[in-house]
C-alpha cells in the first residue's frame, strides 16, 4: 500500500484551545493488542500535552479503539458514536470543544463509511498509522476531517512509540509488548487478515529495547503479543534466522525481567525451538493459549485451520513433555456452518481429552468479507445457543478442577496490585490466575512463595510461606 492521507471534507476552522493541559478519553474494545495500542496512543499524545482521563465528559478528545472480531461490531461503534455526537453537541453549547476519533480494526475496515455515516467524527485512524496521530489532530484543529488508514508495510511498527518510563511505572508490573502483527492464515471465520493485514515481525533490536525500557520502568512480567505471535521471525546478531524461541532466549537475558508469556499462537507455528524454550527457560511461564476452535476434522478443514485434531493433541503432548506443569487455554467456536451434532460431540470429546485450565468460547457469527459468511448451511441460533451452553459448562468444570488442583501447592506469586481488603494484595500465579494474599503494598513487584489455601469463583487464596 502507499502512504497516503485523505482529506474528505473541510469544515469551519475550529477554535484552538489555549488550555495547556488537554484530556483524552480512550475507550478500548477487544483484544490485548488494542489495550497495548491504546496505551501507546496515550503515550504519543502526552508529548502534545494530553493527559488521560477516565471521565468521558471531561475529555477534549474521545478515541474509540475498536474491535471487529465480534458480530455487529461496526453497528456497536455507530451507536456509541451516536451517543458521542449528543455529548459533543452539549459541550459545544457550553462553549467546550470535543474531538471524536475512531481507531482500531473497525476504523481500518470501514474508514470512509464511518466518516460518511457519522458526521460528528473528526478523525479515523487505522492500527498501522498511530504514529501519525499527533499530526492528524493538528489537521483536525485546522478544520479537516481526517482519514488515516493507508500505510506502507515498512511503516508497520512505526506506530508504536516507545513506552514512557513514568507511565510504565504507573501502569504496573506486568506489560504487553507487540512483536508481530497481521496474519496469513486466513481462517474462514476471521477478519484479522483483512483488518490487520499480512504477517509482519518487529525487528529484534526494537523489541529488546522496548523490553529493557519496560523493565527499567518496573515491569517484571512481559507478554509478547501478535495476532499469530509464534509466526514471529527475525535475524540474530550474526544474521542467523530466529524464531520466537530464540527471541524468548534473548529476552530472558534481560536482568530483572522475571516472567515471559506470549499470545496468541497457531498450532502450525509451534516449532521445535519454541517447544524447547518451554523446557529451557524458567522465565517462560507454564501457560499456553493454543486455540483449536473445533474438535471436528471436517469443521477444521472448513475453517481452513490446516491441521487435524490428532496433530493438535500430539503437539500438546510434545509441549507437555518439555514442560510437564504446562496448563492450556483455548478458543472455541460452536455452530460453524455445517456443524452437525456429531461434529459438536467431537469438540466435547477433544475438550475432555485435552483438559483446559481456561478457555474462551463463542457462537459462530458471520463476518462480512470472510469466506464463512458466504457458506450455506448456517446453524440455527437455538442450536448454537444450546451447544455453547453445554461446551461452557464442561469448560467451567475443567477450570474449577484445575483451580482445585492448585490448593495445597506452594508456588511463586508475582504481587501485582492492591486487593479489595485492607492489607491484601492480588498476585498472578504462573498459570495466570489471580491470587489473594496478605502482604504489604511496598511488596508490589516482588515474587514471593505462597501456599494456595482455597478457591473463589474467579480467584485463589494463599498464605505466605516463610
Ligand atoms: S490464525 Fe487467528 S488471526 Fe489468523 S486468521 Fe486464523 S483465527 Fe484469524
């Protein structure tokens, strides 16, 4: 694609605000990468005097960082924009200006349409062009309505300003770090290859530098992000080919970086070096999100997943041989077009075989532009709802069983933030569970030994082991 910006229409010059401090409210929808991008956008705007606010009514700029993965995502954005239009009008009546921007995957997919349907929107900016946000806002101030969605492939990681040290400290001891964007797998239900584009890996030097900055800002645990993160590839110091396993080795050398994770992975891209990293790196946490989506080979083929259930199960056996305490998380879609009762029974059977510590499951819904949307033989809503209920009951049972198995174990706990009760902190277990423990707030960021004493609906309880 070419680098290009578009001015769709001009509107009367807006009065420039003289206030030194301007406030930005960012509403984030969807995945962890959007959470990461929202933080980076806020960091980029800080250089222009913007501070983040949690109160939308106070904001000079409201940014919706949208997600296109769920059904009717675009419609939800339009209804949010309808409410924002009223707020903008009200504030204009009080002599206060408010700019409205739309970012994220809906912006990328529907940029022109958003500007056409939502006249209150000042700016539409796609996920690969966030580095142009400050300049785009200046153009809005000059009276333009701005569409910034086209990008050159080599720009792809320029949209990620380095994390700000002070803000990193304020955000806590765990952080995301994007290392890869886009996807070439083209699963037939998924919009990601169309909204985030083809797979691009971030260079090693950029990743290491950002990780170091995060650690300098107090971060102890980093989760590497990518739509297909284990497809990451790059070059080592002598030009040798690196995969995610080698990158994890390099990051594990950063002093003070205690924990590493990565998400989301495709089973086809789990190579030998990545599996070995699970064996060799104590910093790599024993928890892996490895979606399969369905337990039926017929449906996996229709989804273009390019692997079978037997291959998936064999792969898990190999990873668990490398790291026996590994726990798994997954994603499931029920009611993909053509899914029969037998196909669904295969999914239940696969879940029983694998045993998940955690999983996300959804009813299939069509995404315009994806091959799945054109398939006949759509499954009736009531059938999908029934299957989802049964699958979720099984997954919840497994999640509780996994939590129960933890009771009595002594584990390392990363103390993350204050708990609900005075004198209590919430920590993160190696398996991504929230754990409540009595500890001092000065210990946030420490990793301590605790014994798990009990389970709650969504968390565990522990006592410190002296
Ligand atoms: S691998 Fe993941 S991101 Fe890529 S097309 Fe499939 S579901 Fe979408």
